C-alpha cells in the first residue's frame, strides 16, 4: 500500500513536470506546434547520448569510461567488504573463545593486584609511621644526651612531615602525626621554657620600677654575664619551637583583630609574668580594676615598655637577628604582646559603659593618647593596636556621633565668644599679621586639626572616610554660620572684614591640606569606594551607604550616611595605595568645599567694592558737573591745587580705603583696591571725561586732579598707580597736549579715516604710531579723536 502511494506521487510529479516543460516550449501560440518534430529529434539525440554514457560495454575509445570504472571499483570494494566481514566474524569467535578460557586467570590476577596495591598502601602507611617514630626516637635520644639543638632540629623535621600530611585523606595518620607533634611540643616547651624562665630570673626579669628593684637589677646584670650562653641556647631553641598553623589554637583576640599572629615563643615567655601582674591588678576585684580609670592600666603598660626597652634592645634583639627575624624588633614584638592585654581589656570594658557618654568619651580619649604614645616608643603604626577596637561597628558609630556633637557644641561656643572676631594675639601678631585671622576662625581650624589627629591613625579606611565627611559637614556648617552673621553686618564694619579674612584663611589652609599625604589617600580611598558602590548597585547586590557631597543650588549639602564599618572584605575595595593612580585621579579632597568658600569670598569682596563705589559716586556729583569748559587758565594760579569738588571725592575715597585697609589682610585689600581702581577708571572716564567739554584750564585741572589726587591716593599701595588708570592717564595726555600738536594729531586721524586715495594719504598704522609717539599705547585712534573733539581750543 505504501509503495503504491509512492508510485502515484512519482507519476504525478513526472506528469506535472512534463506539462510544465511543454508549456514552456510551445506557450500559447498554436504555430509553435510545428516545432514538435524538431523538439522530438533533439530529445532523442540527448536520450542516445545518456544511454551511451550509461552503457557498460562502451570502450574507452568509443566513449567516456569514467562511469564504468567507478562502478567496477565499487563492485570490488563491495567484495572486499564482504570478505572483511567474514574475517571479522571468524576472529570475533576465536577471541570470545579465548576470553572464556583466560577469564579465571584474569580474575585471579586482579585479586592479586588488588592485594599488592593494598599491601603497598600499608607499606607506605607504615613507612610514615616509622618515620614519625624515628623522629620521636631521635628527639628522645637527643634529650637524653642533652643535645638540645639536635632535638629541636628533629622536631622541626617532624613538624614539616606533619604539614605535608595535613592534606592527606588518612585522617588517623594525620591525627597520629599531630598528636606526636603536640606531645613533643609540650615536652620541649616545658624544658626550654623552664630553662628560659630560669635565665630571665637570673637577669631579674621582669624589671619592676622601684628604687630597690632597680638596684638589684643593676647588681644582677653585673654578675649575670655567664647567663648569656644559656640565654642564647634557650632563646634559639624556643623561637624554632613553633607549632604548624593547623595546630594553633584560636585566641580570643583574633575575633577582634582578624589575622592576629601570635608572638614568637621567647617573647611570650617575656610577656608572661607581666600578663599575670596585669590580670591580677586590672582584671580582678582589686581597686585598680576601675572601669572609670582606663588610664591606669594604659599607663602601666607604657611604663613596662619603657622599663624593659633597653634590655630588649641590648640582649634580645641580637638573638632575633641571629634567628633570622631581621625585620622584627624585640621592643615592637614585646609591645604587641602587652597590647594584647590592653585590647582585650578595652573590648571587655566598652560594652559595660552603657549610656554614660562622658565616661565613654574619656575612654576614647585615653585610648587615642595611649596609641599616640606607643608610636613615640617606636611601635609601628601598621601593627595591630587598640584602634581596631574603636573601629568595631557599635563603638565606632557611637564615637562618631559624640565627636560630631562635641564639635558642634565647640563651634557654638567659639562663635558666641565675646572676642570671637578679635585678633587672637592682640597687637602682638607675628606669623598671622598679614592674614589677620580672627580668634574664632583660628580656634575652628585648630578644632579641625585636632579631629584629623584623632582619626588619622585608624586602621580602617572606611572609618577615616566617615570622619572626613564629618569634617566636611562641619566646614559647611561653619560657612553657613558665617553667611548668616555676614548678612547682619554693614559691608564696611569690622566684623564684616573679619569674616572675609576668616574665609580667606580657611581657603588657604584647605588648599595646603589638600596636598598632604593623608588627604590624598582619603580622596583615593573615597573614589575607590564610590566606584565599588556604583558597581554593586549596577549588579543589584544591594545598596551601600552613600559617601560624597551633593550640591543643591547655591548650597552644598554633604551627607554623612549612617555608614557602619561593614563586614565585607575591606581589601576588596581599599586595596594597597597606588601612588601612580594619583597622577590620573581627578580633583582633590576639599575641592567642593573650597569652591563654595571662594564663591563667598568673591561675593563679599564685590560687595565691599560696590559699597565704596556707591559712596564715591554719591560724592562725585559736583565733580561730574563742574565747569570744565570755563575754568581759568593755569597761568592765573600762583600754584595749582586740587579742585574743591575733587577734594570732597578723594577725601571720601581715601577714608574708605583706609578703613578697609585696617580691616582686611594684605592679600584681600590688594584685590579690593585693584578692583576698585578698575571701576574708578571706568567711572571717571565715562561720567566725567566723556560727558564734558574742556577748555585749557579745565583740562589742566582734570589732569592735576588725576595725577596729584587719584594717583597719589593709590600710590600708597603701588609704586606705579598710573598703570591701573590707563584710560584716564591717556585722556589727560590728549587733553593737555599743546594746541598745535593736538590740531596736527587730529588732522592725522581725520585724514587716515577719510583717505582721498592719493599717494600722500595716511594709513591707520600711522595713527597708531602717532599715538605711541606721545606715550599712548592702549587707546584706539577713533577714541583718541573723540577725546580731542572734547577740547574747546581746537578749531579746524
């Protein structure tokens, strides 16, 4: 049935193809049917050619033999395949028969092989055990013959084997090796530890600071030279007597400071008697264990460091160097051991303080002082210390809140002081003489410096960023307070000037701070954290606290978020500081804050200048409308004097400048008078010169007022005041130029501006040269012509 269907489909396909072929050949034209005979002959020829090619009996000469050759090759291949199939069946049968015969032998061989492998494992297992026992025997023999160095060497080899076995799946073997290590560790530790303790007692260790014990210590040092050899042997043996990392017990301090490494054994023995004393006095029910007096135990620790430093440097440090610890100092390791006591004590006491902010602040202050004094004793800043305790979440957030509250209260007190806007040193100013810094500003910047000093040693960059943002908040708050006070003052009042001096001083200080390594690092860390935060938000892994400043109009709101010292891996964000990246880092730490203060300084300086100009303009009405075109000639005066209207103008100007000079520091006052000179130059030029006409007397009087009045007034502040009034200076030159020269100059300008296209016509460059000949370099020829036209004595 299926074959019938396929034949029907094939027949239908053939029929359709034939119909399509006939339609394509003949189309709709009936006349094309005449081509049927021709088409039949063509198709017959093609049919014969195809049959000839398919014929297997055609020779290579008669036709193409490629098809026949191919078919013959295929037939031979088919025969070869049949032969190979038969051969494969024969071989398969023989193989199956052979496998059946040897199967018992194979199974027996596999059993023997498995037993051999098992025995090899036992052999290796026993070899390790024997090796461990061999080391144990060697250690025991060395101890019996009192060759301590050899015993330690065998112990080191045993610990090496233990480290190798640590990754083995033979857990019992690992346990056996570790137990053996611990067994000999305890024995050797007890032996060498007792020996080391005896030697230390011979030296009078520990050195308790009192007159009697100091004398005893001196006597013992004089007679204890024979103990040096014993000290060397015991120290070297102990320092090599270290447990593998897998066998170290986790100390409580490692929860406070991750990655805490225990001290070398000799240093632990050095610290041990002092630890007992510390716990007896400060961790028991003794009166010295007073949570309100953290300075007691901190001072005691500092005293111990001081009293034992010389012994450690003279006797222990050479032994450390000899043992290969060249990059460790005995004093710093000893201090680290004592610091562990302080860290654990501080971590236990801080949660007990409750809501007592005063006691909490006192503890924080004493801790900061303690850490600072430790640095003075040579303890490296990058080593673990008590500051790690202060960086824990709960402690740090509370500390930061108290710092912010305390700083705000201090700022309030600073600004409310009766002497807030007075100079801090009265009339005896030295370094701050030119800056004229008011008392409140110096106190505020000192407060900023103190805050910086308190957090700059914190080990957590994220904590530093929080403190830095708090400083930015305080700076912005102080700026806002200055703006509020400034708006209540007259621009020429003393307090207004003091505020401007304060702003100028803050800008200078912040620019200096921006180049300090501390703030360069802070800016670097801040950028790194912001990039990390952005990436985390893009990945949808949760929001992190925002750091930075946000501008809203003219105000700058710096948001210090409730950023906690998060538990994520800090090294993921704050990797090692890269100095090269600073060259490609945009901006500085205080850029936003400085820009706001500079904007305020510019606005206040502008207001002062505008106020002086307002008063000057108010007194210049008579001077502007004076009788410049009808003034008597200079020949009628015995001696030239300032005009009456000019005296009033210059007197007001002088009083205002003198007042501002007393109120502002030198750099600010220089900016004020220079800006004022520009405005005065423009005002007198536009409102006096251009708005009037001048006879010879008027021009001479104006020139005298400018040179002897205005220039002399500003000559107190610069050696060449005329350089700031170039327009007025050149106007005076043109107005006082002799009439003949002025007429010729005017004629030159007119000829240059209206050329007659003759060979003698002047060029514009000739006008410029003519002006330069009379010392006029700024004014343009058309402007000079306009000034000359203001003279009443020129008629062409």
